[in-house]
């Protein structure tokens, strides 16, 4: 996990003993996605708006709003990940290796485009978080 | 994600509420009147926002005469700062499930 003052990114990487094509299918076919991630109406088409649906819990409706941002068959897939007013981006990168495929997932928590998902908001989470870290830091 | 973090996220998902909270965190304790003057919304609206923040334990209040004073509880933000840790656990679990699926796809 990497963290900087202005953006936060979660990275998970794994080597999987499976061909790139097969992993790409698991990442891009709705029924397969549902088996390992969540119910969805995903389509591998840039600009397609869709949602992931988890079981609702108190204070969370279980809905993640998304839009397909990048589709480079078998190698790169990126989509938005918006929930609870917080907009983030998930990007998958597949690279063939000798024994299979290297799978890299990057979840960028706070996009630099401030307040993109708040109509009329003067600032976004990123600024808010950095302000709050200053406040919290000042308390210690 | 955990329910506590969800409460905090939900309370702060609204930009007006976030601005009120940020102001309290930055400038210290203030009355509802003072907050209303700076928020650009009506006093009943500010009071409603404060109630939501109070439920998420993001603010505390005390009464003094006819005025209610609010102050921020920045400690309540801790679950939000842990946001990535929650997602870290989430994605590791999903990676496991993805690998399970890939195994099954062979058959």
C-alpha cells in the first residue's frame, strides 16, 4: 500500500497460474464477475455506466456506482468505484509471465479532480482528508 | 466496510455537512448561529446537519443559556482514515475468490 499527502492508492499484485485470456474473461464477463466480486451489469465498453450491488447493510445501500474508463483487451481494465459520496478508480493490469499471468489491481482512493462527483461542492474529499490530517496531527 | 466507517462516510458525504465539520475542526467550538452565518443555508438546515454529525459522533454539543455550542470530535474520523485498510482486506478476499473461480473455470 502506498500513501502520499495528496492521493492514496491501494495496490495488490499476484501471480496466477492461468492464461491471460482466461483471467480477462473473469474480469469482464458479468456472470463471472458476480462469482468473485459482486452482482453487476458490467459491459466491457468504455463509457458504459453500471453498478456493483452488494448486500445492503445499515447505513449503506450496497450500491457501487461505476463507469468503464479503460478497456484494452486482455491487458488493461479500469472502472470508477463510487459509493457513499466517495469517488475512486479501480484499474486492472494483466501481464503474461512464464507460468501464467501477473495480475495487478490498483484502487486509487482519492482522485485529483476535486469534487468531480459533488455537484456544487467547493472541494472534494482529497482536500478534506488532508485538512483533517492536519487537524488530527495538531492534536497529538 | 465496517458500519462505523459507513456512518462517518455517510455523515460527511454531504458537502455542506463536511464544510460545517471542517469549520468546527479548524476554528474550534461555535454556536449554531455562528455556523449558520457562514454556511449559506438556514438555521434549521444547519441544525439538521449537526444532528447527523452528532449521530456519527463527529461533533459534541453543550448548552449555555439559549445558545447551543458545537465542537468537532476529530477522533471520530479514525475509521475513515482506515478506509484503505478496509479495502485492503476486501480486495485480498476478492483476489482469493477470483483464484477459486479461475480454478473452477478449468473444469
